[in-house]
């Protein structure tokens, strides 16, 4: 994990293969349903790695109705569901100066959950509970691995171990 070492707190690792997009979304749903309140999920990976698909699964797990698209042009979107979700996509930010236009407190102190795609510029601001999730294309599917940092992740770990 390239960013996990920058977040203080005890970490537990996980590693799963997702053969297709439905599997990636399913793992996201587990995080949306079982992550501790106030958690920030940092999604790392290259273009086409499945970050938005994972985030859409998180939204489903939070009970957000309707389709959820990536906030690439809005940067931050708020979704209302059974659990509130803040979804940020920081791909377009070129540097630290552009962060000044964002209210980082809304991202890093969510009432429900926050998902951040392309978190490189802000990962050091995440505090537990947070997850660093790295999505990598591999053999026609995705390897989804990461770290769960801080307390409150036992339900996510149980759901991941239980499988589909």
C-alpha cells in the first residue's frame, strides 16, 4: 500500500480477487454496509482499475438510491441514503493549491462514510478509522487489497471472510 504507511494507527490487511465488475461492486457494498461510521475509504489505482465501480458498490451498501457517477468534474458529491456518503474524485487536481477550493473537513469528518478516488494529495490527512484500498488490474480481473486502519472494522473483515 503506497499510502497506508502515512496513516497512523493499527492496520489489518486484506487481499481479494474480483474476477469482474460485479465482484468489485460487491466488495464495495460490503464496505458501504459494514464500515464504521465516520470512516474514510481511500481508493488507489490507475485509470480503469475499478475505483468508481467500487465506489458505486459502497453507495449501494449505504442505501443510496439510483445510479452514482464519479464526481470527476464536481470533485465532491454528497449522497443521501440509509447512511450519508461523501464521494470525492480528486483526479483533476494538479497540486496542493487547488485543494484550497475544497472543504477537506467535509471529506475527512463525514457523518456516514467518505470515499476518495485519487487520494494522493490528501492521504496524509486521513485519520482512523480509514481504509486504503488498492485496485489493480490482474489476469482479466482486479486484485483488491488494502489496509483497514483503526477500530471498528471487524464487521467488514467478517463479511470479506464470508465471501459472496
